[in-house]
């Protein structure tokens, strides 16, 4: 188990759940299989773009017409998971559409194969316990969050991200409106891209409002079975991969609910 502060300020938690015996390799493999099956089920669906049309939070600046054209052009076959993005590399990947499907339909509850998986349910419970360990870093108000978790007032939302093929990536982003964020890696094949965190640089504008800029990065090379928990305001992403034939599978999660001030817990 590793608890550290990136750049001496940003708190993150990292632990390999397989190596420490919390999750069996066979269980991890089953989670990977269920994740791939869920993705394949989505890709083969005729209604794969359900929810995309009406979403106002899709991470793209292209017009709806262009997004629809890109979606049609994509074969959505799992043997061809290349990016469907524009020439500047700012468009959407199939994984972006898969994410939006899960978000619109309630993340894991919108994916029947995963919602019925005993192994994924067990993983969710294990992640909750690891999140509690992360919260122990802060004391004070963090104990209140733990109580709210136990009462169900705040909860863990989890979804699957699958990246495969040359050029697969996930653009830099933060998780707005949640308390904590993290990811569990069930499959990291050779050639997988790392998780890249960007150093926040805080300053105040003329009105006294705090703003964040970034100019340094911390690169984390994940392993199968590894969990990483971090503040939701920490900018992060997955750079394009060059040589990767097997799927890179991660289960990302947020701790969210009525209590929505992550800075009060993890402010640098």
C-alpha cells in the first residue's frame, strides 16, 4: 500500500489488490471477461448511440451532425477499436460513446452483464473499503464521509473503460461534482499507456477567485490488480498508445452524493 502526495501536496492512494491477496487472479480475470462481454454487447447493439443525441456534456466540440457521421463510420466491431476522431485528434473514441452510454443509463446499472456479476459486486465492496483507507489520510471531515458511505447517503459509482488498438487514448479531464475519484486496473497488456496526472498550479485572478494551471506531470505505470484513488479535481488522462493489441481494461469510479465539496477534504 502506498500513500503519497504528488509534488508534496496532492494526496493519492495506490495498492495492488492481487499482490496483497485481497483479490484472486481468477476473480480479476473474470472481471476482465465480464467487462469485455459488456463492451461487446454495447458495440453490437443497434442502439449504441442511445443517449448521445441528447447529452449536453459529451467531451467534444464537433457538431451533432459530425458526431453522428463519425458514429456511423465506425464499424463498432471489437476487432477494430481504432479511434473515431477528427484530424486534430480531438474527437471521440468508441470508449467515449461507451462511457456516455453508462453515464446516461446509470453507470454500472446500465450494463446488465456487470450489474449481475458477483465478482464485480465484490470488487465494488473492496473498492469502498480502500476508499475508506484513503479517507483516513485526512481525518476530521473524512470520518463524516465514511459515516455517509455506510448510511448510503453518498455512494460509489463505477463504470468500465476499454481501450484497444493503436492510437487509443482518453483525453485529459477532471471529475466534476464528486468527492473522490479512482480506478482499478483489471487488464494491462504490453504496450498499454500510463495514467498521467498533471500538476495543479493555483493562483488567484483579479477578483480573488482561485484558478488552476498545469505545467508538470506525474506518470503512473499501472499494473493488473492495482487501485489508484485521487482527488477528483486532479487533471488526468491516458495518452495515445502505439502498440497494443489486447484490451486495456479499467474500472473507474467516483464517490458522490449530497456532500459535494471535495476541496474541503483534499485541498492542497
